[in-house]
C-alpha cells in the first residue's frame, strides 16, 4: 500500500479546487495533476460533490405546479451504479445538505447570522405566534427530511433484507408532532406550511404503519413522496414562503 | 451437484418460511392490488375514485386489510369534505376492529373533525375520558365475522356535509377543572355524544393534547391548567413537550407564564422544550424570562437558553452570559452564538479586553458573522502568531474580495 501524495496531504488540491492558490502555485498544481493520480482522483471527487450539489433544483423558483420528478433525479444521483467513491460522495453531499439545513433552520434564519426575530412592534400576539410557528415548521421539515430522503433513496425492488427500521422508528416519533404542527399552521392561515405538513403526515403515517421489511409498502410510500413532490415542497416552503 | 444447488436453496427457503414464527408471518400483511390502487388515488388526491375503491375493499370479507381500508376511507371522505361520512366510518372502524392499530390514527382524525364542526362536547369528552390500560402484547386486528355491508348510511349524524359552523351544543358538558383541590374526587367525564363515540371509543394522552389544543380557542382558562399538568407530570417527555408547544403557540399571557414555570420546574427534557418554545413564541421581553431560567437551569437547559437567545438575536442577554458565566464550555458557546446573532461590535469589544481564553471562540463567532472587517483588524493587531494564522485561515475561508485583497497584501509584505 502506497501513502497518498504529500501535496494532497497538505490540502493543496482543495485550495486549487476553491481557486485559492496564487497564480504560480496554481500553475504548479496544474502540472502536478497531469502526473499524479492521487491528486487527480481527489479533484475528481470534489467535482462530483459540486455536481451533485449544483444539481439540486432551484427551490426559489419552482416550476409552476409541477413538484414531481425530484425523486427520479435523486435516484439518478444516488442509485446510479457508481464507481470508486462517487456514490458515497453523493450521499455525503446529500447528508451535508440535510445537516446544513437543520443547522440553518435551527438558527431560525436563512444565513449564519441570525436576523432579529420578527417581534411584533405593536405587541400583537398573533404575529409573534405566526413567526414562531414558521420557525417550528421550518425546523420540523428539515428534521423530517432524514426520513423522507432516506425512504426516497432506498431501492424498493432491491433485496428484501434491506431494512428501513430507522426510518420507520423516526417516522413514528415525528408523526404526532407533524399532526400538531399542521393543525397549528392551519389555524394561523399558514396554508403552504400546513399543506406540506399534510403530505408529510401521510408519508409518516404510512411509514410508521408499515411492517418489517415490506418492500411493496416501501414502493407505495415512494410513490406518495414522488406524486406529492414532497421533497421539493419541503425544500421550497421554508425558503419561498409558508 | 451444481444443478442441485437451486433445489437445496429452495428447500431451505421453504423450511425457513415454515419455521417462521406466526407473529412474524402475520406481521407482513401484503396490500391487495385493490388497496394499492386506492393508495395511488390517495397519493394523487383523486378522492372520489379512492372512496369508491375503499368502500368496495372495506365491504369485502376477503379483503385482508379491511381495517386499513376503513381508515383510508375516512381519511378520503374527510379530504372530499364529507365530514359526516368520515365520522360514521371511524365509528364503524372502532366497532368492527376495536383492536386494530388503525383505530388510533382514526381517533385523531375524529378530533380534527370535531374541531372543524365545532363539536366542543366531543373535544371535551376526548380530553377528559379515562386513559386506556396498557396495550395488550399482541395488538393484531380483531377479525369480525361479517362486517356490515355498505348501504344507506344510518341517520345518526345531525350535521349536513360541510356545514357552515354549526351552533354549539345547548348544554355542553362541563369539564373537570384542573385547579380543583387534590382531595376532591375527580369529576367523571361527561357522557359521550352518542352520534360520535360509542362504547368502543377511547382516548389517550396524545388525543387529549390534540383536543385541548383545539379547545384553547374557546376555553383557555380551563385548558391551560390541564396542559400544565401534562407538562409537569407526564412520564413521557415527548408528550409533555407537545403540551408545552400547545401552550406556547397560543400566545396567551397566562399560557406564557405556564411555559415559563415549566421551563423552571419541569423535568430536564421538558424544561429544554419549554425554553425552546419561549424563544420561538415569546414576546419582546422574553429575553429577561430566558435569563431567569438560565439562572436556575442545569447545564443542558442553559445551553438551550443560549441557543434560544441566539435565535432571537438577543445580543445583550448573550453578552451578559459571556461576562458572568464561569463554565468555559457555556461561555464559549455563548460567544460563538453572539456572532451568529450578529453581535460583531460586542465581540470586538470582548476581544479588546484581551482574555486569552475568549479569543478563539470570538474568532469563530466573527467568522460565522462573516465579519471580515473585524477579523482583518484582529489580524493586523494580534501579536500571537498562532492566533493570527488562525484568523488568516478564516479570512481565506471567507474568500470575500476584501479578505482576498488583505491576504494578498499580507503575502506580499512577508
């Protein structure tokens, strides 16, 4: 077993990828990449991650009324027969999206710097509660992606021993919260949020009621996720509006 | 020999299937093609088609998932705005399959229907019914020999389909007041409204919370003490946290003070949940409340207070914590959170005080706040090489034009 290239160990490939090398070092790196398989492979892996991340839909401008198809793209990104680390990297990238989403949602704002909460200047309770409900909804949707993305990326026709116990367990614990949040969102007139919560509730209910390694049930759940365009809606609602 | 392998494998598979415990085999009810079709209609929100298929499935004695069919039928009727039809089907499900696992979600649906139809008596019945005994070990659906065939619906429901907010019942049952003295025997729950529930109906704590959430609109003074009791005395932190959410999102001052009490007195996880909801739903003065909780809370609660203050961008309160907290981890977290909350000026002032243990978290906080100017100033003035290198690394990661220009300048001058 050979040890990896020392240039790669120094992190120069990452600096090159992010265009942070000075011109001379960049030229040296270009020359090095032509002869070093380790570094060329590492660069290719970084490109795969970028491609997967860039392939996400533009959630700020969803196609009118058409929420379907994300699952197909997700399958294409994840389930495609992969070589080397591509599949793992794509999955890692998706997990990174989820983790980042949870983090951002937990901060209650769309960037790392929190904007002051929209506290009602008139002291009105309604807008405080509505703002709070939006924060609750956004965080809950991000948390629920762990279930929904997990289910969507499983192979329904695959080996029957593939268990989805994790998703079923998590779905059971999320279901009651989802119902409560949906009712609260409906009461506050947050119709988009309530609509996504309704779809999510359906998926979580089906998931929590499914038994063992029932692959047909998994296929059914995946159809609901796809037909309702749930993943795209969960992405879009916190950014586009409640 | 090679030809025999498939036969051996097949025989082993058969043996395995035969040896499988009945509970495992029974736990894999395969949906019939009809049920799959119905669920496809549900997924596509084609409610009338789903209703037709589910009616047929629920009436067919050969259908293996009649209980499930009844649940989805009630669900679809609800979605199709046939609320009275949905109530009937739920009653049918409870009557014919009392042990089915689909009964629980169906009951939850009934609470929602009662809320829509303003049947507060049903909601109160749900909120005050005795809790069920622990579930039996094998909750398999109970098969009923002959379910009632579909036919004309019994005229038990007084409501038309999608009525425009029917009037409240003339004499609504009086719920027990949670504030009664403990030595007074509990008031029995009100008689169930017969059109909605039967001897097969029941409630549990989740349904209670859901019903109380609906009743908050009309009966808050009675509801709040009951939710308080669940929040402080339930053995389940998740149930208690849901009760806290219902209280907090009501926006009522008396509910707010109850959440504050739970934050101070509740079990650890419930207290954390209460702090989180105070942060989300509290009014402009909630930072003071959160600081009060901080003063009495254990470390886990304190971390949640810091996080909630960060979400509210309460930089003043965070600064107060940084200046008074002796626990290093909490202090560091408060500093980093101060950056996320936009407290660039406060962080810069803290840095100027020169306390060595604060420097790294302050740099992290400024980085999270993308405070390039402040980081550049620190890089200019810092004499500790190691810390300076760290600041430069952060500027490199920021990669803004100003940061890049500064890094270039530093490189040239070296």
